[in-house]
C-alpha cells in the first residue's frame, strides 16, 4: 500500500525523535544519577546502540496516545525514553551472532562489531535495566502510574512479550508454523512493545479502563502492521534502503506471513489493518488524527 501522511505528521515525528534523543543523551550521560560510576567503555557502547538514529516510533506512539487526553505530563518524555531503551537493547541483542547475526544497523556497525560481543551483551543488559529506573524515577508522575507502567513494561518486554516472541522466532527457523502460530510469534515479538507504547499513553493520563483497552488494541493492530511491513520490506527492499541486510529472513528459513501467503495478500492485509486501526480511534474523533496517520505511516513505510 502507499503511505498517506502529511508534512505536519512528519514534523511531529521528527520533533518527538529530537526530544527523545535529548532525553536519552541526558539519561546516558556518565554523570546521570542512575549510571554514575559506570565504565567508560560500557557507556560508549550503550550510547552507540541507543543514540544517533531511528524514528523513535514507539516513544512517539506513547506521547501521541497521551495527547488524546490532554497535554502529557513532564514525566511522559522520560517514560518514552525508557521504552526506547528497551527497544534499543532488543536490537543490540538481536544483532548478535547467536541470534540474527547482523553487522549493520541504521547504516552503522552493530554494537558487537563496533566493540565486541561481550560488551554488546552488557550494553543491552544495561539499557534494559536502565529503562525501569527511568520509569521509577519519573517524579512528575504519580506513584500509582509509575507502578502500573513498570508492571506493564515488565510483562510486554519479557518472556510473555517481546523476549518470548524472539524465542519463538528463533525456533521458527526449524519448526513448521501455521498462520496462527506465526501471528502469535509476531504479536509477542513486535506487537507487545507497540501495544505497551499505546496503552502507556492512557496510563500516563489516568484514562479509563475502556480507553486503555481500546488503545492497547490499537497498538496490537498497528504492531501486526509494523511486522508485516517489515517482512514485506525484507522481501522487496535492498540493504541500502533498509540500512541493514535484506532478505535474511528468507535466507534463514524464518516463517513469515508474506512467505506463507505472498506479497499481494500482505499488501491487502496491511490495508485491512489500517482500516481496523482507524475504526478503533473513531471515538476520539479529530483528536485521533495523528495516530490515524501513524497507522498509515507504519503500514506504508519504505524502510
């Protein structure tokens, strides 16, 4: 499908990326309270893996989901940065030789190539644990909101969410998976953290349980769209466009829905998911315009 989003959306995405980059830069400073005394090499590896690239889409979804209910509190950016720490840790570990074995990420050497494998593992571990400290120390948020966010993040980033999905993804290289099993794997590996991003916005604003559930479902839908678009790109784009190796899923025998059903089915399914996402936002009327554009952006992205 073709992307359909406005220059204003691109500006908002870029502004969020800049704000999150600044928050990450501050959080990863050797003088930051949570990291005081850390080894300089570890600090450099963490910064290499977390700074200087990426659309910061998950933080964007958190802040825009919060904005449905009013101006997000000051601590929202810290929560968004924590979420990006989790995402960046997952990429560092995903790139390791024992997992996806990638040498390039965002057009730069992966952390284990720029440093070494042991340092990359420790950098990922450190970003993961830093994330929970950032949420817990967001003093502008109520204790109840921080506790809820820590609990949600633990589930969605852990064995029942992203990490569990990565395990299923590794197993899928040798196992025979049907469509239901592939969808479950993708919902955990990619969808769980995106679902958290959207639900977190509602938590930040003390939204109702029904509103939280609606935004979580929105996140699940666009999470599936994100993975389908990613799989489609792996089949059709080149390494220069992607900023990483292309065609690796196919070469390693990984099971994807485009491989199972073909490219046209995938494009049609992406269109259906965008429609479902837009319908989920209908109660928010014009307040949901940016998130509707985000759904189209995710489904139609070209890198």
